[in-house]
């Protein structure tokens, strides 16, 4: 089910009911871009600590925006064993433009091409996107609306409102008191904005919002005063409605937070960063504060990328590269619990996913996340009980076997493989760092070193000194291969890096200590009295 700005407010009561009754919620988000084209030093690297990775990624999250959020709400069916219904919704979003609020964001060409390849509807995003704002933006705009200190900002809105005022002014010249006209095609919080402008500009009219549009009625000044002070539609009442409409998807985000349901994604770190930035608060500079904020918003996070890693190794499933392939393997005969696992059906308005695949459509991927979670949880339950009989499956039982993976979110290309949102991060389990010594290659750069090794395997490269570089990969076999291949190489000597032996800082400290000790001994010897 696709939801744009026109349908969103009417959908809110149903969405709230679904979330409150859910066992868990699957999530997927599509963006206008992923990573800024920063300098090499600012690009993420296997050398990065989680806090360094966060600070580098924070800039990209602030630069790009969300164009589509997919949610798939999974609920167990009462009276039926291990059977779930999934309500899947696509929400097209577009940043709120109202008063002083006028966001800037970038497009990345590769991301646009990628989404276009999979049929993304940019018209729905640009023309009918649901507005949204974070708490900081909401405070500013709420203050401006309630105090009357606001103005139309964008030139497009100014032009549209000028046309509307001109049209109403021409009509007023000919209208009699009690006559009315309709302004069609104005919806959402823009309708409230237009009413506010018209009421401020024209003292002899009154406006009412109806399904067919804005009704403008010519009234006397006395009747206008009466309406302003007695009508439930007076400005003091519907300024709150303006704010509610301008908040848009942020209203539903708050519903999701209050429901405290487990949130499930696949490689969901970027999703969490954008949720924080776009709907909660601007991303803090502190990595630890970010972790704490996310944990308070969503106490139970499950990343299916992290969960499937262990199962894949243990059961020798074929290598997969994306969520769709994970789903296909778990639905195949390779899965020993294929015929005994949970059954998932689509809700009535979401049946387009029954027969047709829609990869990288956010709601479809959110559905895949939830389905993969249930199937993997059933595999874990089967593994725990071995040859013995399985207990009656339930989602609470699945959560028990998933406990080691809760709040462990996969981290792509960093010094640790995952982030723990409910405690300290796990230590690195990456292969050891290698030290490259270069001889007879003056002026060699990090990029040249990278190209030297790229045909054999991929390493992140960091300069240590003028002729020394650190090499790091995420595969142990690649580290072993390089050590073997370059053993005895005349120009490029590769060995294991030992911090206490090879660090320039440690070497400098030892040299300073050596000088100090030498001078101390000399002073002792020279200062000793003769016989």
C-alpha cells in the first residue's frame, strides 16, 4: 500500500491500531544518497573505531534525505499456530516547507540511477511526499505559528498565494455579502497556510476547509468579529491543526516510539542514523549520546544481517549478497525447517507482493526483513532443541533465542563488525594489521599501494611513515595470502604490525627516554667525586 501526503492523515488511526497490536515492525528506508564524496581521509575505513565511523557518516546523513520509508507490521493471527499477517506500507516523504522551515538536501547520481532502475516513482516523492520535521524544527515552527511570527518563505508558495489572493480580491469586488466561492486543489497544511494569509489580508471574508477545497465567504466586519471569537474554527484552534499537518510523518514516528515494538531491519545502521536526524533530533557529536538516544527510542533492535551471519556459516548455505537472496535461500529446500517454520500472509491491501517481487521498494524490503527474522528465529529454535521435539513456537519464544543478537547492529567497513546499542561495543575480531615497508619507490602514495594489491585482494591503506604503510582487510585468508605472496619481495616487505615495536609514537618516546637516561648517566658519572 502506497501512502502519500493526500492519504496520510486519514490513514493515521488505522496505522496506530496496527502498530499497537503488532508483534514487531520491519523497516527499510530509501535515500537520495548514501555517502558524500569526501577526501580520502574522511572516507570510512577498516581502521575506524565506531566513534570515528560515526562522525564520518554523520556528515552524509545531514546532507541527504529520506525519499521513501517502508514499514511492514507483523502480527500473529489469534487462534492459528505460528501464523502471521503482514501489513506493508510505502510512505513517500518530502521535507516540510513552511514559514522559516526550508530544508536543503542533495541527490547522489548513483543513488538516483539505482532507484530509477527499480521503478522508484520520483513524482510521488517530489509532488506528494508526506512532510516531516524533527523535534528541534518543531519547537521553532510551533513558536512562530502560535505567536503569529511566521511568513511564507519559498518563492513557489509566495507566487501561489499571490495568485489566490488576486483571485479572491477580484471575486470580492463583484460579490454580495453571504456569497461564497471555492478554491479547489489545496490540501494538507498548505490549506491552513492559505486560510491564514487570506484572513490576515482581507478583513471582509471568512474561510472554511471542506473536502472540495477552501470555501471563501464574504461577510460583514461585525460577523467576522463574531466568527473570530466564537467559532471552533477560529485561528487559535486551527494553528494547532497547521502544526499537526506540518509535522506529517513525525506524528506517526512518535506513535512508533511510544508503542515500543521490536524494530527489525537489514544492515539498518544508516536507517537508524536517518531516523534520529530527520524525526528526533539532529545527530549529536557524541557517539555515545547517539547510542543512548537510539536505545531510548527503540529498546529492542534486531538486524537480520547480523543474525544471519552465524546461521549461514553453521549450515553452509550458499553465499548471498543482498536481502532478497537471503530470503530465497530460507524459502528453499536448503532450509531444514522450511516446512515447519512460521507462515506469513499478506494483508488484503498489500497483496501485490504475493506473486510479484519488488526489490528495493521500501515496503517490500521491510516485509522481507520481517519474514527473514521469523525464519531465522525458527532455525535458531530448531538448533537449540536438536533432535528433540520443538515447543509450540511463539514470537516471545523467538525473542528468547534471538537474545544474543538483540541491539547488535551490523557495521559496514569499520574496525568492529557491529555496534551494541545496549552496552559497550564488542572488541575487534578483524584480521591483524599488516606492516608494509617500501624500498626503492620514492614518493609512493596510499593510492599507489592500494592499486598494487587490488588484483590479489582489497586492503584499506594508511600511511605510517615516509616508507611504511599499514594494511587492513576484513578477511583472514587475504591477510595470510599477502604474507605468503610477498615473503622475500625485494621492494615490498610485508610483516605483522606490532604496536609497541612499529608505532612512530612509541619509537619517538623510546628515543627520548634513551636520550634522557644517557644524559642522566653522564651527569652521574661526571658529578662523581674523584678518589
